[in-house]
C-alpha cells in the first residue's frame, strides 16, 4: 500500500470502541431493515389519502425518510472507515477514547477525545475530534504537560493536561 493510501485511510478513519461499533451496527441494521419498511408503509398510506401537494402526512414522511437515509449513509461511512479497538490503556496518555481534563484560559474543562458516536445520545459530555487542532495537539500528552495549538483566528492557545482516563459508557 502506498503512503498516500495510508494517509487517506487515516484521514477518514474514526476510532471506535468495540461497544460503540456494535451499537452503531445494530442501529444501521434496524434502519436499513425495519426502519425502511416502516417509512415505506407510512409513505404509501399517506399517498393513498389523495392530493400529494397538500398532504402534510406525505411530506412529513418523505422528510423523515430523507433524514433516515442520510443517517444510514453516515453510519455506513463511519463503520466502513472505523478503526475498532478496545478502550485505551489507563496510562494517563491522551489518545482517542480518553476523557481528558485540561486547564485552558484559567478554567478546567473535561471532554471525550474521539468520535461523538462513542458516547451515543444519552451522555452530555463534550467531544473533540482527535483531528481537530486541539485534539491533534493533545495526542500523546500526559498529565502535567502543556501543549499549544493555533486557533482559527491565528492565536496560539496553551492547554495543560490535568488527567486522561479511558471513557466508560
């Protein structure tokens, strides 16, 4: 494999725990099976009501179908490009799948480094991608280390790592 191919794979890759991968695979199976069948039935029932121009139920079902198909495409892309592994080691080193606590601008902030899909919908923990400027700067850092990254406005921002622990669902 050429180095350009490896770089392209890494650029599109998302790091997922096995649990997150399994959960997303189940969601995809439900959407492509039962979900599609259900929305097709609803569209057909609304179509039978008559004039489609003024049929609110039909338009709502078609809009929901569009959102569902977009989610299916998103899940397919994510799962096809996922790098699946176990939770990272509890060694304090920042890597995808870690809940990181940092000091930035004199305040403490805690967030997950990785994909929002790791935590699902029921956790309100903030998420930063490991590909974001902040995430890339933090990769490999440990407690007590200070890293900096360039903000979109061009300013250098310093961030001190306080701790990093593996995410537990």
